[in-house]
């Protein structure tokens, strides 16, 4: 089948769906979203759903500042409940090596108007009485942070985009990107040829493979992350912040009556493997029992794994690709795609329609990896 589209978006996760929706708000109607598998079957559907302002880089904070209001009013704007539990993020700082970075972050947050505060070990205990805090140097807490349901957000964007005329195609991996005279002119899937002068690469962990089809080198690697969820915990009845033991990256929040636990495996190598490594579960459980002793009353109910779309500096790659006109990247979110999906959709739609963005995203250009102007993010979980 041959057809044309004004914009082709590669990737049917929350980033691609948000871009499609925001393009329709700016009057673009002939949009085709190509998904290699099923909508949301990649990182979106396996995300822990964290939403936070507490980043260490100014650009990440600004992305969160722009996204958060969208998530807070998501039900009103999109018509779908995002199940946003605004319980706050509580970072527990236990190691000397992390003190200076968080002190700098606290100063930046204050300057940018982020309502995060430094808390003592005793105050952290007051925020989550079942967390062990005897070794905590201090914590940081922001009541505006929390967690939402990525699938609900995705479904909302897809529904509104479809109503506005967007076509979503599943089981449609892109096999080739066609370029003519230095610009995008179309793509080929296993069944279709689509003419288009604008292509958005929102393919998540597969973004580097899509970019390679246009002879673009994109430093995005798939990195597996695990989540385990407990049965209900007797005695843990109240809400509590999404709590992070920063030194190890262990985090937990309430989920389906139990507690969702996540932690990075330091031995994990980049690969397209999202099967569960059950041998890693005891390591997570051991850390969780040490930090949250009340979990000894329960057991692990289920677990899953998903892929981070990891970049060398833990920041996304947003904007036009030098050398191939019409090729736009929106990838490499390094685990933060759900929380930054609203602002990404808004900004990429602005870039396509207006030729400029209302927030300066030049620091996130692909060229930074060539020039060495990387933006470091300390607060990566």
C-alpha cells in the first residue's frame, strides 16, 4: 500500500502518542504513528510511573515544571484519569559522596521555585515511619512529586489523537527511512510505503536502530530494569512517599495493595532483553528488607522487566538531526519518558509547526555528543 502523511511518528509509546496529540492541537491532522509491536508494549507499559521535579540538571527540572501541570489536570484536559498519586518523593541520602550534589540541587530548586526541602533523618521518619533512617545524613522531599499510571496516560493520548484523525498502526516496524537530497521523503514498513517530509523518532530503546536507517548515529542503548511487587503488607495501611535509598537506587511506592520495588542491577549490560532475571530478586528483597523492615510481613507477588532508553549523560535527545532535514529525535529519556511526555509532545509539536520551541532545548541536541557539551544528571534511579 502506498500513502502519504504530513508527519510519521515512529514509536507508539507515550512519547509518540503525546507528540501526535499535541500536533493535532496545533492543527496537524494527517499523522501516522507506526508501532513495531503493540501500542505501549515497550517501555511505557513497564514503567513505574514516577513523576518528579527533583532532578539535578536545570533542563530536566524545567521539563518537569512544564509537564507536571499537564499531569495534574490530565483528567480535565484529556478525559482520562492518570491515577496520579501526589504523595511526594523522599530521597534518603546516606553516603558522603552524594551530599554535595544534593546540596547544590537544593540551592537550584530554591532558585527555580521548586517546593522541595531538606529534611532531617527524624523528619524523614515522620514522612514514612516504616523506613529505617538511622544511617540517613539527610533527605529531600517534594510534596508535588508522586507517581501515575503510564498506561492510562497513553490510552488517553491515543484516544484523543484518534478522535482528531491520527492513524495508529501496530505490528508495523520501520524497515527503511527514505531520504532524497538530504531530507526525509518517506519510510517503508514490511507492508507499506509512506511518503512523508517529517519523521519523528520516538522509538524508545529502539531509537538508535531507527536513526541508523537514516545514517544517523544516536547514542541510545537499551538497559534492562526490574520491578517487583509484593502482596499486601499487614500494618502498612497509610499512604507514603515514593521513597528512594539513593546510594543503591532502591525505591518503593504503593502498588495494587502491596509495594512496588525497583533497583538497578549494576552488572546489567545493554541488551534488548526484557525477560525477568529472577536471580536478581533476592538482591532487591535484601535491600528492601533492610530499608523497609515492615516488608518482612509479606512476600513477592510478581515481577517484570522493561528497558530504559539510556544515553551517556542520562538526558533525552530532542530536536532536529543535523544533516537530514525533516528527521526529528524525541528519544533517550533514560527512564524519565513518562513524566516528560506531556512537555515533549508540546515542544516537538511546536518545533514541527512553528519552527521553534517555547522552552530552550538546545542543551538536548544530538550534537552535544559530538562537541562534548554533555549535561550531567546525578539523580538517576
